[in-house]
C-alpha cells in the first residue's frame, strides 16, 4: 500500500511539473506571437502568404499544450503540436531557401538579432519538435490519470484560461489584420508595408489584450469555482 501511495505521489508531482512546462511553452509562444503582432500592427509589416502559413502553424503548435492543460496529459496532444511544427518548419525552410537562392536577395521583412522573422520561426518550430519529443519520454505524466485544470481550483487554472484567451485574441487579430490585403483570396507574395498604429498605439493594444485576457480568466475561474462548489 505504501509503495502504491509513493508512486501516486510521484505521478502527481510529474503532472504538476509537466503542467508548469506546458504553461511555460505557451508563454514562450505568446512572446513570439506578440512580437509578430507588434510588427504587423505597430510597425505596419504585413505578413506574406508563406509567413501566414508559419504563423498559423504556431497557433497549431500551441494547441497541444492547451489541450494538456485543459483536459490532461496525453501523448496525442503532443503529437498535434509536433505535426503543426512540422508544417510550420516546412514553410519556414521554403521561405529561407527562396531568399538564399539569390545571393543578391537581402531577405524579406525586418531583422531581429541578425535573423529574419522566418528564420526565427524555423528556430521556434525546431525547438517545439525537440521539446515535445523530450516531454514524451516522461511516462509518469500519462499514468496519473490527469483530467486537466478545468476541474481544479487555483491560480494555475486562472493563468491557463488567461493565456488561452490571449492566444485566441491574437489569432482573431491576425484574421482581422490580413483581411484588408488578402480579402477572401490568396495573400500577396510580397505585401507592401502599411502605416502602423505606432509605438503608443501598440502598447495600448497590448495593454488592452492583457487586461481582457486576465479579466476573462478571473471571471471564468470564479464562475467555474462557484459551479463546482454547488
């Protein structure tokens, strides 16, 4: 009996650690998506068709950690992220090769710390694939019967809901941002730079997103808590 309790404690500890790692992965993706959102809306750098595929794949990469946090640790959830990262990495490599094929091509879009955004996207996808593969090696998270944070009260559920709301708002703004240039058809391969909302406007936009996300998390967390306590 004591051995059973020991393994149960170990599995619960593994689940908690994996939840923190999945939450950290979402925060990392949120930083990347936030930088891309800043360039698009604050600086007016509109994404091309290939880069839209990469940004969409980043949202797909975030689906795995979100499912792990909401409904429990499952190997299939990591598989969803790996598949999305493979699609995004293929788009990144394609764009990188298109620009390095011509020695006189300086590349497309802004440069951050010496690399273009599509190169950073490839690094993100490669990190996601390797990270998911490493996390899959720890089988204790799958043996604990984890049902996710939705049935548990506390700060972890609040932060999970807030971050998922934040990512959802980011996705909605991506869709809104591409409509003027792309409409319902294909996006241009070399979109023109538009007039952004500037630094002040960008800061206010992010502040509004953060406040809306955590307000949503707090309201839903409290409401779910009251429902579970009835």
